[in-house]
């Protein structure tokens, strides 16, 4: 079930935007433009309509969040007795591609985390064909849309969803980069998550 609208924050790149819930879930995103069909549409339905959630395994973790001053870089902090992490979210636009950068940064102790990526193009109607390409990125294609997921986190398929379970300790980071391009274009170059955050006028992690 979607959250209340006041529980969402916005990240964007002036061409499109995403709604990020307090639970670490991107529940609305149209790619590559505001008027494109949504690939995450859980806001209007359920997780089966597409979402990308990164959050602690512990459902009781406390949540606070803020924007980095003067930016659309969103920081969501999760805290429990075991530790604390900050989920850093932002978007960028480059020639022919749109990127979402999500970085989990360990602040204290050690937290078990889980990521669930359910890409559902055309407002939840189209499930993409997912494969691994030679450079290690995950590729999801549905008609004219192609999305690449780049992360060192261990990935597996589960019920038509890409899942990662990992631990983050204080001082460690786990980056995720999701890049959209037309499926008929050459593959875009890999990007560095830290460089994207620096370009967004946020301090390096």
C-alpha cells in the first residue's frame, strides 16, 4: 500500500522527477520525461505496479530525513539499536540518458539492508526482460525502454523482482546507479556515484 502523500519527498533533474517515501521506496517515476509512462507506479497501486525500495531489514528502524542545503539531494537516515545508515538519493541528466543514484552510507554500528527493484513499464503493465551484460551491469528491456542497474551488491531474481541483501557498517558505502536509455541506442558509459553527488553540490561521501 502506498504511503500518505506527505510522506514522500521529490528528487529530479528538471526533465523528470521521482517520489521517494519515508520507507526508502521510490513509488513514482516516469522515464525519461515528466509526461512519459511510469516505470514505478506503486503510488497508484501496489508494489506489483513497480517500485525501488532500499531500507533496513528491521521494520522498526527510526526514520529522519532532510535535503542537503541548496540541493535536491535527499538524505534519509535509518536508526536502530544495531546501527544507523543514511540513504542518499539524487538524479542527473546526461546526453541520451537519465540516472538515479542511491548510496547507502554506514554511520554507526552495522545494519542489515534489503533492496527490492520491480521495474514495470507503462504504468505497471510491462515486465521487462532482465539479463546480465558482460561488464556486470543488469539490463532490463521492454520495447523502446532500457534500464541498467550498476551496483557491487549481490543481486538475485525473486518473483519477477531484483533483490539484494547486504550489510553496511560504519564508514562503508553501497552505491546503486539506475540508468535509462532508449533500447535501440548504444549502451551508456558507467558513471561514478560519488562524482554525481559532487556535481549535485553535495559533499563527497
